[in-house]
């Protein structure tokens, strides 16, 4: 008895699709762009929350850059979590460089 996983199948189709490996530079570029965009939005919502009036008036009629206070709070919190995820991905992809720079710093 042999399982399907250890059997070899002849060349059925000459046009087999070979997937290209994802280049790290493209992923790094997407991560950096996303991180920059999220940083901008979190900074704007942070400034808006800093200057927003506190109390019941803040959630009723006051807006900053077209956003109400509850919307700014939600965006600030959730996009902050997104930033943490992108920063961790950025560190993971640039770990070799980070270690090299830390070795240079502390030698």
C-alpha cells in the first residue's frame, strides 16, 4: 500500500505554473508605506483628541478634520494596533540589519 503523497505522477501538462518567490524589497516597501500612512492618521487623530473638548459636548457636535471624537478614538486605537503589527513585521524583515547595527553600536 502506498499513499498518494509518495507516488510520482508523470508530466500531465507542459504548461505548469511556477510561482515566483515574493521579493523582500517589495514587502518591505509595502510595510514601510503602510506604516507611514498609519503613522500619519494616528498622529492626526492624536492631535484631534488632544485639542478636543472633554465631556458630553465633545461627542455631540465637535469635529476635527471632519471626524467626531468617538470616531477619532476608534481610529486612533485600532490603527495603533495596526501600527504595532506592521512594526513587528518591519523588525522581522530587517532583523539582520538591526543586529548588525547594534553590534556596531556596542563594540
